[in-house]
C-alpha cells in the first residue's frame, strides 16, 4: 500500500455485493487511506450486503436513487458534512437496462424501458456532476470516474440498449469534463472495463461466452474487478492530475487487438 489517497474524501456509488466493481474499489481506496460515504439505490440496500462493507471500511451509508435530484442533493450535502469537507473523488459505478432485464431484443425495445435505463445508466452521471458542481462540493484537482464498456464504440449484439447508454455516458464525461476542468480544476474520465462477472455483467445474454472470448482475445487477459479498483485508485490519486475528458480502456489490450492466435486456432480446419 502506498497511501496514495491519504486525507482524500469521496463518494462511492454502486457497491451491491462483494463482486461489484465499486465494492473492490471501496476496499482499495480504504487501503490507500481514503475516506468515503457509500451510496446505492434504496432497493439495492435491501438486496445487497453494503452494511458489511461500511463496517469494514469505517464508512457511513446514505441511500440515494441516482436518478433523483432530491436524493443526490441530500447525499452530497450530507457526505461533505460527515467527511468534514469538500470531496476529492467520486465513483459512478451504476448500470441497469430494463430491456435487458425483461429480455426485450434490441429490435423490440420498449421505449419506457429504454428511457428508464438511460436515466439510471447515463443521465444519472450528469445529475451527479451537476449536483456536485452546483454545491461546489469538489476540491481543486479532484477526480470523478464512471464505468463504461466498449459496446459504446463497437457492436456487441447482446449488449442491447446499454451500448447506447454507454455512448451517452462517455459523451457526458467529455462535456462536463470541460466545465469541471475550466471552473474547478476537477478531472472527469470513464474507464472502459473488460467484461467482469458481477450482477450487472452477468445480466448480459451469453455472458459466459462473451467473457471467455474477451479473455482469449486480450494479450494480457481480461482486467478483473480488482484490477479495475487499482486503476481507479490511480485516477483518484495526485499522479494523474492532467488526465481528463478521456475514455480509458482497461481491458488487457482487447480494444486494439484484431484477432489473437488462440481465437484463430479455433477456426482452423
Ligand atoms: P453491479 O450490479 O455490482 O453494480 C451496478 C450497481 O448499480 C448496483 O450496485 C446497483 O444497485 C446500482 N444501481 C442500479 N440502479 C441504481 C439507481 N437508480 N441509483 C443508484 N444505483 C443504482 O455490477 P458492476 O459490474 O459492478 O457494475 C458497475 C458499473 O460497471 C456499471 O456502470 C457497469 O455497466 C460497468 N461495467 C461493467 C462491466 C461488467 O462486465 N460487469 C463491464 C464494463 C463496465
């Protein structure tokens, strides 16, 4: 451990259970000396094991539906109060598609479902940042990270409307990143993570084929949730102060690989 986040305060969204990327990140941030408030949708609190994580990391939990401005305003003002000052880091680790959940094919999407999934998975990132911005809740050289997937750039047929939500999310990082950088010296980035066996990940149809294929395609193998936590810590630290408005691929090299020998071998006669 390097004490990379000593004295830094933040908010971590999206720890549902021990497989969650946000859960691993909370553990790593704690190890690096950061303090934080944990938050999740009220419904997820009942399903998840967030209390265990809070105890382990000495954190308080404030429930918030990330689509509700009222909940977000309450969260940000309470978090700065509890932590004793402005924030240095925020992790947005939230995703949900109603079309995926209900098994609606992309060509048969229900638009009420699409709108809900977009609000939760994409617009919520704008809502979180607008709340932080208006309350002037971020310290200078703070860092905001959201998680995304490469289906925003390339087609993965079973990723459904989450692909569109991720494209929108990545665009928000650039657009808000400009204003947050100019006005408050805060950086905003998205991490484009390998397929990862979590509740959200496993909701994608054909996930086991998908994750094994990515593993075989990536020269370094898939990045795990633990690897993602390490990378996020680096983005929260003072070692990456001038990295902003980027979509950062964290995928073992998958995104720049045309084909691997392992994959070719499977197709040879
Ligand atoms: P997860 O299922 O553990 O986390 C998703 C979280 O979103 C849950 O904690 C859930 O309660 C929360 N959430 C849903 N609706 C919410 C709302 N209205 N308000 C607040 N929180 C809400 O799964 P995972 O994989 O850790 O997901 C985290 C992020 O990583 C998501 O953005 C996901 O799309 C992204 N990601 C995941 C990959 C994977 O293969 N698992 C790959 C690339 C990105």
